[in-house]
């Protein structure tokens, strides 16, 4: 047995792709539009996993967009997706510039939490050694839940 992917339902595919790809940095690997089933599946992988995902099914996130409008609330019941990032401060700054709230700022230079447009909790972890705490991150309070 091996891990294949995690499926997350999304309400606005363009908004979600902006969050996951443009702001978070994931790469679109494959897309399936199913006319009969009225849904779109978009498979995403972290940049370092993208080539492997094409060849051997490395871990991916599957965004499922049902064409008929549905309400998905309580993304918290999903748990969270977790990604290593090369520079947690740079990643959080880019997300903030894109309008994303940093729910749990990286005060320790190691860990932060944000939410996707559909309320899915995303954990960001500094790859390797934690960065030294620095302003403004070490002074920012938690916002909302993660």
C-alpha cells in the first residue's frame, strides 16, 4: 500500500487554483472534466514532487469541483494538508500579499497555518532547521481557527 492523494471539494475552481498554485506554489499535474458526471478533477503536486507525480503517482492533492453549486462548510473536519516550504517567512508574506489570512503565524520560524478559500486548514513547515524568530512574525497573534 502507498499513499496516492487527498481529495478536497472546492466551490470555486479558479479561486482555489489561484490559492493552491499561484500563492502556495503547487503545480497542476492533470485535469479531468467529466461532462456526464458534471465535475472537474484537478490533481496538484508540490514542485519537487511534480515530475515524480507524472511518472509514478507521487502524493498529490485532488481538487474536486462539482459543477452544480453545493455548500461545503466546516473544512476543519477534514484536518489539514501539510507542506514543507523553503522559506516560511517568504511563503507567508506571499500568501498575505495575495489576501490570505495567516491564522497561526510562524512566530517560532518553523510552523504556520492558513486556510484555503474553502476553509481547508493548510500547515506550512520550514524545511530543515527552523528560522530565527523575527518581526513581524514573532509579534503576530493567532487569528481565527486552523
